[in-house]
């Protein structure tokens, strides 16, 4: 049965992939993973805007999940294993009869002894054991004998609510050794309490009085319910366990076994003498006192004082020295003693510690070792600082990884760009010019035009400045250190072009950010920079907006009212009349200053120059407000 829906031609690629994967996993038997991939296919259909297909696949996944949960909860219990060769026959009966009979002699012949044979009717075994015989011997089991007299008056009706289990009914049959625990009433239902533990109080059923007798409450329609079962095998296992328990006391003799471990105690005692062997070491020292050798050397008696001294340090060496000084005749006697000398050297080898004690006495060996190290240590120290000094600062000087303006640069390009930087350390008042890009590492720097002293803006640590804005024209700038000291990184135009050639948008962002600084620097070239200080100038230009103009873009037509206050920062505005350029307004100058004060119309047309322009603009209302709040501005406009 195919439970995973097939893919359709209209499905997206991800949906087809998910359905195929779910189908493959389902066929492998990995149902949970198959449902997961089916849900992924539904999600992919939703992402592809195929809502109908997504709902359909989601419904399939939900139904499949419910089906798996129900099938898991209703799974039938595994049938109990049947060890008999023949398959038992079971017929549903109105009564829940849990009686199982097995041919015990066939399973465990040695367990059933002779006394059990007379108590077990042969006809009752034939009926449940063989299915074919049960069908042929129906006439033998259709009549059931009545219950014993003591229970005949209280015999239960044919439909008894509870029936004793097979292990209780046939306890006597399966346990022939239990002769005393057989009750007189075999058919009385056992009390509910002993049911969970039938082993201790399991009553045995006596053999029927006559052959072919069957309990009365078994009917013909329930005949085939009395079939072979595994319970006899289970009882046999219980009996085997009991026999094992009986054998356990037989195993009790091992406790005396601990007695044998006692004999091993003597070996431990023998081990203790082994550590006592160190005492034999002193006997080794006994051979060193080789007085006979010194006595032989003492024979010359020419130099008794020096002889005892060498004997203490090294007896073997001392013996060799005296013969050299002695006459040849004692030297011949020494070779005779030499064969006797080998044993002592062997003993000295076995005990090297005494030789080591004699070795530390000479202090001459360490003194030459100490002399060579000093020159070897001094030699490497000298070249090390010379090599490390130039190499260490280079990589640590500039790190652009955390600078947002250079974050789009690839890692290798960013490292190359940092290595191409020119690093400058400036004191207060020192300046740097002729750069294309600058990055402030430490301190603060004022930005000013190269031709005036008035600063336009101040850059703090981490600021990035491009020396060119969005227009083709620009104002030459310089950076002046405003603090006690400052550090600055600058790049040339070629370095900037090489670094940002593959990512032009970074160059565009840097130029757009530089437009305002370029405009503020250009304003200082005109009357605002000459007549107003930085505070008043900031009060005016801080209210104006920077507006870039494309080449030839018209600002105001001739005869039209002037739209507001316009201050040129970068580039120039051409004044055109009758198609001819009559003049130009440069950096730092106001356009139509008199018309701004008198709210008049433009006498000529004003347009941006060939290289474009950057202007500061404020509408008429803002211009009127500035004229009222900043009287110096009125003086500047009136003087133009």
C-alpha cells in the first residue's frame, strides 16, 4: 500500500525531492523519517506559494502520523511460544477457560516417575494432545463425570464466572512428588489471593476415580479448548529450579575451602625473608677489605704511606700501580694474583654506589662545563633583538579587521591594503597633506584647506576621510594634529584604486560621506572663513543641507524668485545670460546675496559648472530665521 502521495508535474523541485525521499524512507521501514520528509515537502510547497498542495501534503502527513500512532497502540500481543510439535487447537468458548494440558511424558520423560502414571488418565491425554484424535474421540469426552459428593450440592452452574488456572488444576499431575498437599475438593475455585503466587499454595488435583472421567463443567463445545500448552514446561522449569535449590546446600562444602588458603601463608613468610636479603650486602663490603693486596704491596716497604691511600679510593687501580714501581719479580707474582682479582671487580660492578660516591669528590669536571655556556648564550642574545625589533611592530601597527568602512574588503585584500598604508606619528601642530584616504589611529586631527588656516571640522580616533567627494572637482585638504600627539594612516590614490576596484560600492560610500567635509572645507575659503569664527560658522552651516549638483544642472532660472540661501562649497556655479556665461560663483561665496536679503528675483540663470558642484542650501524661511538670529550673517551678505 502506497501511503506517501506521489509527486505531480506541477510540484516544485524541493517538493518532488521531499516526496521521493519520504517514499524511499517509508519503503525502508523508517516511517518517522518518512513523515518528517513529507512535512518538509508540504513546507516547500508553501514556500513555493502552492497553498493547495501544501494543505494536501500536510493533511497526508497528519493522517499518516495518526495511522502510525493507532497501529502502534493496537498492535496484537505476541503469541506465547509453543514447544510442542503439533499446533494447538483453540475454539472460542462462552467461558474464559484457562486450562492447558500438555503431554508431559513427551517433554520430560525422566521427570515423570512411575507413581504419576496411574493418577494420569490416558484418555484425557489423548484428547488434547492430538488435534486429529480430538476430532475422532469426540464421543469419549462428550460426557463429563459429576463433581465429588462433597461439592455436588454446591456445584457451580455450567457458566462459572472464574475457573482455576491450569497450573492449579493439574498441579498433582505435573508434580507427582507432592503427595501430601492434594485437597479433597479439586473443582472448588481457588481464592483470589493465592492466584498471584500459585507456587506456595498450589493445590494438586487427585486423579479421577474412573478412566475416561472428565470434570463436569467442561462441555463438548469447549472440548478443544483443553489443549497442550507451555505451562507444563514452565512447571518443569520451576521443578528444575527447586532441584537447583536443593543442590545449593550440596555446594556448601566450598566454605571449608578457605582452609587451603591458610597453607599459602608460609609462602608469605618466605617472602618476608626476601626483603631481609639486604643484610647480605654487608658481606660484599667484606671483600673490599683486601688487606692481602696492600700487604703484597707493603712487601717493598719503600713507600708505605702512599699505598694505603690508593687502596681506599680504588683498590684495583692501587694494586696495578705498585707493581709498576716495584721490581719485575713482584710483577710476576701479581699476575698470579690477577686471576684471583676478577671476582672482586664483579662484586664492585654489582654495587656501583660506592664508585659513585668516589666520583663526586673531583670537582674539576663541572668547572670546564660551566665555562662554555656563557659564550654560547651571549652569541644568540645579540642577533635576536636586532631581528625582532623591525619585524614585531610591522604586523601590529595597523589592523583594519574591526573598521566598518573596510569590512567589505576580502581578508587578503584587507591585509594587503593595511601593509600599503603610510603610518605617521605627529605632534601638536604638525600636518599631513597630499593623501587620497586617511584613517585616524590615535588622537584628534583638524581638517582645513591648504590655502587657509581656519579649520573646518575635527576628526577623532577611528574616523575615515576620503579626499575626494562625488564631484570631479575637490578642495585640497590637510590634516593638522590637534592634540599632544597623534597617529595617522594614509594611502595614495593608486593604492585606493587597487583596493576598491573589485568593490566599487565601498568607494561610493566613502565619497558620499566626504561630500559634507569637502563642502565645509570649501566654505572656509570665502568670507565665512575670514570673518566668522568656528562657533558662528557652525551655527549657520549646521542648519543648511548639502546638495550635490550634476554638471550643467540649473539652480535657478533668470527672472524667477531666489529659492533661498545658497552657499557654494566645492566647484562653481556659472551665471548664464542669453546662452552665454557672464560669470561664476566659486567656493565660499553666496549666490545672489542681495536678492536673498531683499527677496528678489534672479537676474540671470545659475547652473553647475562642467565638473559639478556641492552647495549648502536653506529655503527662504530658514534664510529669514538665520538673518534674524545671526546678525553677522547679515553683514557678510551685505558686504558681497
